């Protein structure tokens, strides 16, 4: 097995200099650093992480605890954002999936503690309020795509669902739409509540009356096993004598059924009815024709910024824990026309 002594001999430097290069420490000239790195590559040297942990008391490793994120196409970009940050900052990532089981989650917290993980990113599949099942384990933690219900000491970073829905509503209003339909996402979701609140408030502030808005429930029930009413309520909405000129959907997937309902009634999109979604799930938003105007959930940025926030917490930042939001950017495509 290649040792640090072998690297030092080939590079013509001391063992301490090799250690400084490996640990990214200062006080090493660029020429020396390049010589040591070349020796490491040529010899195939792999640092002894266990020994480094004993010396520094830091594992240089972050853990990710997820419910279903690692297997969910919508939010896997959160993990990609974390991993890209880790690659750029010399960190290792360990990820564990709970499958939504609290017993499994408690076991993972203990396992992470036994491996002396520096910090934990607690990530959820959908935007919600939740308390991690940490038991008696205490590790620096940042919550991503969720916020704590009772522990105000846990910092969090979330998508700004309210702002995203507000921008979409303003977009429709700016294009002359005054009769607008809204098909609600599952009301037990935090994001669904925020999006509906933003729609109602923005339309009301603009001067629209409740009678100008057609709001219908699109789905309800346990997440992943919802009852789906989207096609039926979209059909009913579009058959009204004074039907909406635009429909705002709780998310992109629901818009598929709204498109189908409109086409089944012989309506053209966007000439007869404009449609907007939410999430920018591109398997849907780019596949629909015309392509869907929507608001993009900033999953990648949540992961990237969440990892940076955790790093500052681990480093001992005195910043007061808080809830940070990341904007949901409006993505304009061709599913909306001006009146």
C-alpha cells in the first residue's frame, strides 16, 4: 500500500508538506503543490480517512437524510445541488433514504452519529412542515424543502411557493385575463396552501371579485394515493357559459388533464383558453404542445445553498437560525395568449 512517505520521497519534500497539500492548507508554493499532486496521481496514493478523522475530529462528510427524494424525479436535483457543492469544496456525501418510516429515520441519525458525520441535510420530497426524528442525537442540521414544526433552532431553506404563484397570477393579469380558473393541488401540502393564498390575494389586490375566479379542488387524500378530480373539474369549468379565459393549475402534472379536457371540448390552447402550471417538471412542461408556461421549483439551488448554509453552521457561524426562501422563477413559454 502506498504511504505518505512514498509520496514525499517521489516528490522530494517532507511528509508534513505532503500532508499540507492533501489537507488544502496554505504555505505551500504552487510549484511544490503541483509536484506533490503529480506524485499522488502517479503512485495512486489514497489518503487514510480514518487517520485524518482521528487527528482532526472532523470527518469532512455531510449526511443527507431523505424520505423519498433520492427516488423521486421531481426533487432529485436537490441531491445533485448538494453533490456539486460537495465536489467543489472537498466534502464527502453519505445519503440514506428513510422511505417515510420514523423507526428507520431514528436508526439513520444514530448511524450518522457513530460515523461522526459533520452535519446533516434533512431533505423532504415535497414542501412541508415536519420535525426530524432525531431522538437524543445532536448533529448540526439544515432542513431543505421543509421547515421545523417545533424546533426553532433548526435553520431551513425552502422554495418560495407564494412568490411563484404571485408572479404567475400577475403574468395572466398583465395579459388581460380577468376571468381566471384555479384548480387546486392537494390541500394537505404546504405548497398548495401558499400557492392558493398568493393567487387569491394577487387577484383581489388587482381588483378582481370572487365571482371572477373559479376555484376548484383538483385532488385530495394521502400523498401518493390521492383522489384525482382534475379532468372532471376542468371539463365543468370550461363548459361554463362565462368560462375562464385562463386556468392556473396546482402543478404541471395536473395540466395534462386540463389540456385533454380543453381539447375534448374542441378548445384551442392558448387561443380559447390559456393555461399555466407550477414546478417546471420538464418531462411535462416541454412535452405538452403548446409548451407550458410555469414557475420553476428551484430544487438544484435548494441543494446548493442548503449545503453552503450547513457548512457555515458546522464552522460555528453565530448567525441566528432562520427560514430562508429561494425564488421560483417564472418560465414563459407558449401556453398563454394576450387578450
